[in-house]
C-alpha cells in the first residue's frame, strides 16, 4: 500500500483502457468507469450505479440510477458541471431497491459518501450498501450556467451541437458534430469555477474504492488508482475477465509525476485559500469546514 | 461480563421512532447487549421505574417544560449519567416538536417543548429523524471503546466521537437554513447532493447546482446540515473509514 500525502492511499496505479470498443466509442478517455460498472453489473457485484445521466438541457447532467448496460452507456463522458449524484444514494436503496449500490463522483462526492457511511445521520440502511464507489480526478467543477457561458459565449458554439467537452493540455476544448474544435485557455475558465471547489483538498478522489482520470496517461488512456480492499478485489476480477488493457504507469508519458504535480498544486493553492478565508474580513473570517 | 458499560433509554417527548431505530439493529442489538452494554433503564423494555446511575443515557425526545415530571427526569438523567447522548433530532434540536402549539388530549396545556440541551449539558449529539440504526451502532461501539478500550481504541473512539461532541456544543437549533448560513452563503457548497439524500421529508431540490429547501416542509431535524461534507469534516477520521468500519464490524461480530 502506497501512502502519499497528495495522492492518498493506493495499492496500485496503472495506465488502463477498456477492451470494449463500444464503450471507448463514447467514453471520455479509457472508458474506465463505464467498463467497471458494466462488469460489476453483469457479475452481480452491484445491482445498479448512480451516474450522471442525460438531463433536460444539452450537457446538463442529472443523477440517474443505471441498472442496465444501455443506461450506463447513456451516461458516458465527462460533463464538467454539477450532477448531485449523492442525492440519489438513499433513493437507490429505497425506490430502486438496490442492495449493492455503485456510485461515481468527484472527490468531494466521495468525501460525502464516506462521511455518510461513518456518520449516517439521514442515511438509514445506506452505509452497508455501498458496493463500489468510483472517484474521478477533479481540479474544479462548474455550475451549468458557467458551461453555457463558456461554450455559447466564449466559444460561440451552441451546446446542442457539442459532441465532447474536455479539459487537457492547459485548455478547455469544445468539439462539435460538424468537426469544428474550439479551444479556450484555462485562464478564461477560472473565474467561472464553482467557488466551493477552491477549498477542496483532494484531486484524485483519495476516498474512492477506485479512482481514475485522464491526467498522467496518453490520449485514449486513463490513470487508475486502486485503493480500498473492495476496489482491489473488483479490479483484480475485472482484470482477470479481460476488461482492461493496462500498462505500468512508469512506462507511459507524462506519467504519475504529472498527477503528483497537479495534485500538489491544487491542494497547496486551496490550503492557502482556506488560510486566506480565516482573515477575509476585518477581524472576521469565513468558515473552515475541516475539523 | 463485568466490563460492560451501563446504558439506558430515557423517553422524553418523542415518537419512540428513535427507540425503534435502536431495535432496528436487529441481531446487532443482541450483540451489543451480550458483549458491551447492560441495559439498565428503558420505559418500554425494562421494568425499572426510576432513573438509575448509568454510564450512557440515550435521551429521546424534547423536554416539555410544562410537565414537572419530564423536567425532573431530564435533570436526574444529567445527574446520574456519565455521558448524555441526545438521541435523534427532537432531543438535539427540537425537530417536529418545535411546531407544537398544545391542545393535545389529555394535557392540552402541554405546549412548550425544548431540546434537552436547553435544560442540561449534553455530551454527544446523535441527530436524525429517526437516527439511523447504523449511526446508533457506531456511536454505541465508540462509546464502549472510549470507556473500556485499549489506548489505541480510546484514541480512535475519541476521534470518531469528537464531531458529535462538538455538535452538542454548537447549539440546539437546526434547520435547512443552516445549510444556507454555514455552507452555501459561506461559499463552501459543492453541490454533491448529500443534503437532499439525507432530508427525511424530501424538502431539498437543487437550483443552479445548489440545494434549495422548501422551508415550509422543513421539520428542523438538522439531517441536511450534518450529512453535508462541508458543514464539518474530519480528515483524521474519514481517511480511516475502512479501518474504522472494520473495527466496528469486528466488534459487532456475534
């Protein structure tokens, strides 16, 4: 078990991508989340998964309990705006009757899940039913209206024509169905970030069973951290079933060094923000949620 | 077993839902009673008329300050217990009893109810309407380890219970408004959805990715605020979630 101040605890870290072409066709990077949930569904490890499904407006996600592979496919890809997935965590065990729940979420959502398991104030009978929590790397998130602002105003593109959004290589990318590609420098996107993200002290979802993201690996691949006992067990079963093609993280560029660098930058910057909040006013500070 | 702790359930003005939540640990409750706890007082389950000395008192319900017996019993509970736990949201925050206006047969003049923290000092809050059986189990095991465990176990139990002890010092008021005041207005909300999941009356939806409460529906239970990862969050505890849950599971093995 590796214990890292910024990357958390993990039993292994690899570069990986799904071996299923259908998954890769609509996935953000290596199709890790969709492939893991599809495998877990088919093996009966989970009865369903809370994912960011399609909402009422283009690129506006809505939490959805996927109980079939087809529903998982509908939720592929990163939306870059808020999907309150944790809001379904009790509902999944009630209305949907799931005994083994999968959930994907950002690092803060993994924090909510683990706090909820240890301190289930309003989560009766939920703690023992979290069967697979997959975390995604997250530098920051955006409200939906910020995505509208960035895509329709700055990038001058109608959201309904967008086929993919991506953040990588220092830019915010907008791909359209006609093949046009618009890129915005991240210095434009920063001011539209969700403010609550600026006190977040987790980049790679340290509390997930398995966490994944694009940073560290070449296009079409994902970096995967396998963390908990549950995560290790499920990952090894998925590997044995041939779900993933992997490479040692040491053999890919830019590799884990970039993940460490970005994690360190995010957490250092946000620690400073928390510190600055303590003297925000004149002799008065803003709240620090961490005790 | 001589090293058991003693505990009891004190019934103030509550609906017995909290006690049912204790029982909803099913076989786990039997394990608790077998290994860790002598259940010395409980109006519903034990034939004991007066509040005895005990290590841990789990108090359900708010205090009707118009009822002399209730006031006397909550005072005695404080005097005779090492640790007083406010079990459930009525004891912690008043919850639904905040809305009582009296008029109920056969004591219509019983109209004023206060959370127990307005009458006595409380050591630990265990909020929820009803509190989840799993949180009750976790707190019971932690309380046992704190009183009877090894040094390591004591440290772990203390770290686990610390946020719930801090809650008991924070105050006796709770509402969806806490999320507004302490999380959203403070620029801390990340729209994760934990509050909406926790709300027992489904009063919380999301607007612009942020929770919006129908305040007419809010029963002032404090579940949303306390479930939020940005109201209070201890990395010391939550980073160890796996080992803590294993410790509790091991303790609860029959």
